[in-house]
């Protein structure tokens, strides 16, 4: 899936004036490409990811997902596009605490109207090594296991685009390395376009391309 950012700018009120978080961001990710967005804390990485997902709206510029201009869609339209095309992996896992691992992974399939969400979710959890954790709630899972559930949830709908925001930020080095290996395996199997926000240069090096932000601007690509 092709992702395009055209002149993307985000300005927010600050004190008596305004603060520019992102300014004139232009780049495109090709189908199946893995792109790392890197930069210091406060450089605008997570804001960019939110704009690409249509979770936030830009002050100027456009985002095109698979040719669809997010600016032409209302919130329901953007939500529908996310459900069809996007998978998400967050630093804080973002699992629903009242749902079991199986139910968390079933949810996007149910929202997409899949015929047998339970079977699909079960297969995906088996693929990420959690066949014996289907009925466990997030609070009974380790951090690494929770992130594997999050990966299963993200990939179960075979998204065209995966957005990952510091996916190992809450994990120790060994656990994080295993999760990242799994993420890249699943990404290769599905042929998904990957945009990964990270401050970890070693992790960024596993992507085919690196886009570096500084003070809200692209300084290297």
C-alpha cells in the first residue's frame, strides 16, 4: 500500500502564540517498504504517525492512503479506512483489559464483519506463540506476551499498512528483540508496508529506509 505525506504541517496553540510541531513533511512509502521514522524526543515522530493514521488532522498539507485523501473523509470515513487498511502496534500495548487475548484479537475481525472471527484470531495467536494463552486477560500476561497479542491483533486483518510507535519501549532488551523479530517476520509474510517510529538506531537499521526528523522537519531521508 502506498502512503504519501504532502506538505504535512501541524501547528498548535501554545501560551499566547503557536507552536509548530511539524512543518512541510513530504515523503512516500511504497508497497511492502519498511520505513523508520527517527529523531530525538520532541521531534514530531509520534505526531506524524497520528496524522498518517488519520487520528489527528493537519494544519496544512494532505495524507493519501492507497490513493484516498484523508482530508476528504469525515471521522466515520477515516475510521472505516483505518479498519480496512491499517494495523497498529503501540509502546503501551493498548489491549482491552476486560477482554481475553482471544477476544482482543477477534475484535478487529468482528468490526470488519469476518465470518469466523474466533477461528482467525485463534490461528493468529498460535502463529505468535500464544496458543496456550488464549483465555488469559492482559493483566495475567507478561509485557512480551501482551505485545505479541498486539501484533496478532494488528496482523489478523492482513493490513496494507502497519504503524508501530516505539513497539519495544516498555520491554527489556531480550524480550524486545524477540518481539521485533516476530514483527518483521509477520510483516514479510503479509507484504505489509511498515512505518516504524523509534529512537533505537539499531532497530531503525533493520528497515530499508530511514527518515530523520529534527525540530519538526525532515533533515535526512
